C-alpha cells in the first residue's frame, strides 16, 4: 500500500485531497501544522470533525498529527513531535 502525508486543515481543498487519496487506497497520514494564528482553535475543532467523518469510513486513514511550526533560522525550519488525537 502506498503512503502519503496530506497537509490538512479541515477545509474544502484539504478534505478533497484527503478523500482523493483515501478512495485510491493510499495509507494517508493527515498533518495539521500550527502557526500560532488566533483562529487555530476553531480550525482544529473543524479539522477533528472532518477527520472523524473520514475515519469512520476509511480504515486506511491514520491518526491526525498536529505539529507546531518552529523557525530555527532563515534557511531552515523544524517541526515538533506529533500530537495525536
């Protein structure tokens, strides 16, 4: 089975991309990256609802990873450990 990571916010585009790969039997790892925006709490709530909908229908959907964006230098970035729900 092929594997893929999908940047996921729970919005229309990322949900459509998630569905695209799930219906083609990919092992899908959804990833939400936190940037510290004020609306993230609401966006994460929506992403979890959409995730739960897909998870009930597709066993090839892995746990939703939530990572915090951290900039270490102008040329490199690093993500913290995954928080799983």
